[in-house]
C-alpha cells in the first residue's frame, strides 16, 4: 500500500513539474526582453547639473531608454550624431512612464524632429506629425499641435520636479491633455512645478542620465526666433523657435533597467549571498506542489476510511489504512486490549 502511495506521489510530481515550468516561462514572456537587462549608472557620465533632489539617484528596475539624435550646432557646423540616455521614474509616475514606454516601443518617435527649442529653457519634441516632408523644414501643418489623440491625466509626485535634465509632458491649457509630446529642461525650470503655478503645473517623469551635452547643444542651435545660435545673444521673446537645421530624433528604444546595486547584472552573486531569487523560485514552485500532494493524501485517507479506496481495497476485503493503524497503536497504552469493531 505504501508503494502505491509513493507511485501516486511520483505521478503527481511528473505532471506538476512541467506545468509549473510552463507557467514560469509564460510569466517571463509577459515582460519584454529589455526588462532583464541591468544597466550600470556609473557608466553614465555626461549628466545634468546636480541638485538636492531624489531624481539625482538611480533606482533598481526603472526603465531606461536610449534616444539617438542628429543636429547642427550652428550655421558653420557639420552635423553631429549623439546618444542620450534617459531613466524613467516608474515608481513615482506610473501612468506617464507607461505612456512613454508604449510610444517608444511602437516606434512613434523614430524620425521626428525637435519642433520647439528655447535656449536656457526647454527642447521640445514628441509630435509624430513633425517629420520632414521631402526636405526640411517642409512638414505637416499640424506639426507642433499633433499627437496620437489619446491623452493621460496630469500626474504629480512630491519627488519629481523640473531639475536640470528633467523630461516632462507637454500639454495644452487643460491639465489632463498630455498626449505624446515631451520636453527636456535644458536648465532647472522650477517655474513649471505645480507649487509655483496657478494652472496645476507640468508633470516630469524622468531625467537625462547621459548625453546632456547634446541637449544643451540642441537648445543652442539657431532657431526662427533666435537665428544667431549664440548663447550670449538671445531674443527675450523666444517662445516657439523652430531649429533652422533639422534636430532629429533618429530613434528611441528601450534598452534596459537601472541596476545601481548590480543585482540584475549579477544574480548568481546575490543567490550565493542570501538565497535571493533561488529561494523565491523554490517557494513559488514548491508550495503549489506541496498543497496538491497534501490534498491527494487527505483524499486518499478519506476514501480509505469510507472503505472505497480503489488503490488499497481488494474486492470483498475491508479497507485498512496503514498510517491509521500506526496512529492507533501509538495512542493505546501498554496492556490495553484493542477491539476489532469490524
């Protein structure tokens, strides 16, 4: 009988292990591949000016995107190609970051240009209608006011503000009108923070971690209302300058997640240290199997007590559970007669 019980247990394990493995694979497939790529913030050196803000630190698991740009710094300059790395603060702005990630993954921003540049303030892009038609500056008449048509609510968090290098969502007069357009602060711009405005302010949701020099150069490129491109000569009325020469977002892609502690880059080291993810896997896989096996054992015991366990009862013979006999024997005091109630 014990052998039969062991056979059932082995059969249950053989059935459950592939099932749990399949569930595990499906769970992993729910996450994009870039989510498993840990990036070392120590390698990001071309940063914004530091400020006393939680935004200055990187946080494990935060999504990171790469933006490749192409621009001309001035009238006599050749074209510059550069890379900008941006960390998104998913823990503080989940709606806004999800919106940005979805647009990046769809390729919405690939090939568009910065349509509004104001030196010592912001560089604005993210409008899918702002693409050169044939030759720049020919473009759609909607450029500057376009989007996807799907808006998100204004999302604020006390940890987020317009520090140097912050990326925020552009919007119209309606606070909940942000769509796909975004801007990067070329300097601290706390005048856009909600506490400093009467219109609920603007939402930031990430920060440039590397490539800030490219953002500053794009901010200084000659524009329609500041054609000199000089940092010393500025038009005080600058508000919607479009670059003379196309400042293009060549592409935007999700490349990984911030990994300041190395836990994603070095999972084996973490496992050797404190059990880490190996312990978690053991719990996730082991507990369901244990629950099922306990349930099978209880069911078999009930059937046996009722005299109809097909695994232990031969035709015409009373059902006897060996484990039950052991328990009875342990409970009876020496010298006490055990009567057969059958």
